[in-house]
C-alpha cells in the first residue's frame, strides 16, 4: 500500500475533514491544459488526484467523459503520457498522492510488472481499474504491492454485504463507492438513500469510503462529506474545462476546486 495514501486518510480520520480527490482527464483538451488543470486542482487543496487515461471503450464513463477521452485520443494521447504527467507534477513540487485511473485492457497490454514499475518510478501512488473484478485482485495486487502502490476496490449500492466485506478485506487505503447504479455524469440531485447507505457501510467496514459518480457541485460534495471520508468529482470538472478558453482553464479549475474544498471543510 502507498504509505502516503495511508497517512492521508489517517489524518483525515483524526481531523474529521473529508478529502477532495478530483478527476483530471489526461490530454484533455490537450496535454498542456490537462497538466495545468492538475496543478490548479492541487494548488486549490485537492488531497489527491485521479488521473484518467483515455480509452476507446470506457465502460464506466458517461457521455461527458467519453467525449473528453475521445478527443484526447484523437489528439494522440498515449498510455505512457500518464507517467509523464506524474513526473511533471513531482518536478513541479507537488507531493499529494497521484492515482492512475485506467482500464484492464491497457494494463494487460502494458504488462502488470512493467505498469507497476513505471508507475512507481514516475512517483505515482496507485491505480483505480473499474473493470478489474475483486476476484482477480489476488493475482494482480502483488505486482503493485511490490512497488508499495495501492490498488483501489470498488463497491456500489448493489454490492451484497459479502462483497462489501471482500472489498474491505483488500487492505486498500480507501474503497471507491459508486453513488449510483450507472455511469459517470453530473446530476442535478443525489439519491436520497446515499447518505444513509454510506453511514450504514461505515458502521460495518474498516476501510475509508470515497464517493464518486454523479457529484457535481460543492453543495453536493458537502452533503456526501457528512457520511464519507472523501469525494471525487469528474464530469462536472470536465464540463467546466470544456466551456473555458484554454488560457483560463487553470484559473477556472482552481476556483472550482477551492469551492469544493471549502465546502468539505465546513463539515
């Protein structure tokens, strides 16, 4: 496990401040702009970043992220660019944990040992792979553990108690809780059962919960933060970037992320 991630969530537990882990789409609208977005989010107080690698068949992505990743691929973004971005962020002095969000096909093509080695050497802290089943974790987690990296399990509203317990047993720094039964995407409101479900899970599980999918505003983030250890915002941030002229993307991202961090810290 990444010790940096473990310490991050330990501190959050002590301070009772939920964390903000925004998603940045690698190469959208181009590499330079995505790097500036990442830097802006970290300057604004993001506790960690989820760096999304574009893929042709992103089964967990809704229309907003699909469009962004499609454009990124058209612009020539390669898998190796995520390691370049991590190196660039580290060379710029940012120390927050950096997680690669990608799909199993890409990692398989790269090779698990090679992927883990490249991720560690670049300064990354772990991986989020939505289409990697929990049953496969024992086969692939050792490659990341060897490099002191984390592999993040998913659970959802449809997860049985047994499956949630299996995810909890992985020893990850946090569990990625999918707030809705569907793909990513900004939504006007949160499911009414979300907060009660999170509170119930926290009473039964040892691992911190970070919630993603469908969270769009600082207010929604604050609502989720009442019961979760962290919040991920993806589509709303990508939408903001898509509506902003290139020279102003960094400022827009930093302003939005500051609002989310402020809302979460009011908990």
